[in-house]
C-alpha cells in the first residue's frame, strides 16, 4: 500500500472515531461529548490522544466492536494553564460508556503515565459500569484501575468528574480520588441501582434521589464540588488545580500578593464578644486571607466545619475552621471526617494548614456516641499528629476539651498556636465547669444564681484565660485581632522551609 493510501486510511480511521449519529444521541441528552469535554478542560490544541484505535477482543452476545472504535473512552495527555495533566473521558454514546478489558487498559495506561511523569490525573466519568458482555475481563479492568489509583495516591492529585452515571463498581474509582466534581441534574453515583433496590426492598426511588449531586454534596459527603452546568464544572476543576502542586515532590504554586501588613479592623465587628452568639466564620476568613482566594471544599457537607483553600501573601494554604453559626461549631462525626481527610490531603501535597478555632468541643449525646464519635473524632487527632507541613492554630473565642487537643494543642504537634486576648481555653466551658467544681457550694448557697455568676467570672479570668495558657508555654503569642493577617503571614513565612523526618515504618493505622 502506498504512503498516500496509508495516510488516507489513517484519516478515515480517525474520522470514524467521531460518529455523527452517536454524537447527536449524546447531545439529545443535553450532555457534551467525551471529546468536547476534553477540549473545554484542556488548553487549546494541547491534547494528545493515546490508543485511539483500541477495541475489544470480545464479540459475543451481539457485540460488534468495529462499530465502536476506541472502546468507549478517550484517553491521553495535555495541558491546563500550561501545566501537564493526564486525562480520560468516557463516551456514553458507545455501549453506554461501559468498561471492558481494553477500556480499562487505556485508563490504566493514563494513570501510570501520570504517576511516572508526576502530573495530575483527571477522569471524566460517564458510564453504566462494568460491561456485562465481557464478564470477568471487565471486572478485572476495574481491579487494575483501582490498584493503579492506590499506587498513585499521595503522589499525584487525582480528580474524578462525574458527568453522567457512575454505576456499581465504577463508583469506587471516584471514591479513591482526591476530589469528586458533580453537576446538578446530570451526575449520578451509586453502587446499587433503583431497580435492584426495588426488587429487594420494594422501595421506589429515582436515580437523582438515590445518588444525584445534591445527595452526595449534602448527605453522603462523597462529592467535594457541585456545579449547575458542565462548563461551570470543568472551570472549577481548573480552579482547584491552581492551588495544587503537580505532585508530592513540588510545593503548591504561589502568586504575587501585597498588603500582608494590612490591619483587619472588621474582625472586631464580625466576631461578637458574647461567647454564645454565632457568626459567619467565612467572613473572618475573607477578611484575613488574600482577596478572592477563598475556595471551599465540601461546602454543603458538615456545615459546622469549614475546609477550604486560600492564599495568604500569595502562598497557598489549607484552612480548617469551626462555623459557629451551625451547631455552635461543635465537632461531630461528619465534620471530623471532613477535616481529617482535608488535613491529610494538604499534608500529602505540601500545603501549610491554618486552623481558625471557636468551638465548645465535640458534640455530646447518645446519637453521636452510637454513630462512633470516638472513632471518627480520633481521625482528626491522627491526621494532625501525622501531618508534617507547617501547622498554625488561631483561637478566636474558645477551645474546649478534646476539640482543643485536636485543633490547637502544641503537644499534638502544632508549630505555632496563637490566640486573641478574648480567647478561653480549658477542659470545658466556664458555666459547665462551675456546676461541677462548685456544686456543693451552689447547693448550700443562699443565692446560688449570684454565686454561680461570680464563680464563672473568676474561672474565666483565671484558669480559662489565654494569659494562663501563655504562662505555661501553651501559646506562642496573644495578638491584637486587628493584626491577625500580618501575624499569620509572618508565622507562615517563617516556616515555609520546615522539614520533618518520618518514622521508619510501613504506615500507621488510622482509625477508619
């Protein structure tokens, strides 16, 4: 065959990858095609497709793989904001995006390349799950993907974008990712479909109610970012990558910033002096950190806590904070999981951590005890104690009990712990402490109400005072609230080159 004919054949085979009928079918569902999604996500003309002509070896049960070249997935590499990434995008228009042997191998190859070249791995998922016609070969395809993802975990950022169904075993690939992005009305992620649930329990439930974006954003906590459209979702992926390094051997990208010595007078207005009065911690964060740099993770899940990326003086940081306007900022089962996982991610990718603390402690009650608050709460202790990145804690109003230990104790490994003059630190709040310590005096008092007020004031001004903690060496600084931004930046800057050796062990055993 002449070169001209070979080139003609190449062009024909390449053209066959984009079947107009299948493209129209996908658009009728109101969804972008696999290649359109890649084109929007990556820099223009940067994508290089790998294994485009791979196809299944199986032709049983009416399968005709010649009709579906590429085996229902597009994979390769390209750039986002001129930084290399590897990517795959499943094609639901071909065999429902189902995963077979070669489909799985293409994804495995992409993950291997990402790990070996030290760049983020992005998977765009739109699949009905394992390809039934290929039986065990499709199941092993998933097994190979999961193993490669685990091997890459902690080395490169791994992102899953759900832009259609992610059914059955397919859901575990997102579950192994660092971040999951979903779109309202389009994304679905579930292990067991509605038809199976109905056959077993008799319960009728829709796909979206079972595993739609809102369910995973608000209830299960599986989704980290939710968007209204595919384009908005893909732009959010670019934004989160802007805070992350390419891999675990690099530092996160820094940006130019000014005004690190600026005062923050509004903090005195935002944070009430009354201990029991709530406020929006997000307003505090926006006042302290660089303008327009706040980027929240899992915003709808466990709203009593905040996990977010931001910048301080241009440096990327991870923020963990108590949201006092929700459940008084207490730590419960869900917020413990949320913060612990975020801290471990920051530690993995060399992102310093700053805690903003205002909490009465772990949430009490039989409900939390039965849900395993001991096990879940211990995850925070483990995550912070294990993390070797710079760790700074600021106590705004109160830090009591186990929550103080988890979020601010220097003995747990915090590099710097600072507080506002109004902060209270102790085993519990002054009102509860007085009832326990002085219960006999209160019982025998002629005016127990007045005595209780006196003892609360006495306890607050002595044992719970930040000055007492500072005398014991448990606080590094007590600062003027208006100087919070300036002090935090100076502390952060002083520790950017922090190094800490790891214990010689295979790995620890985090309480899961």
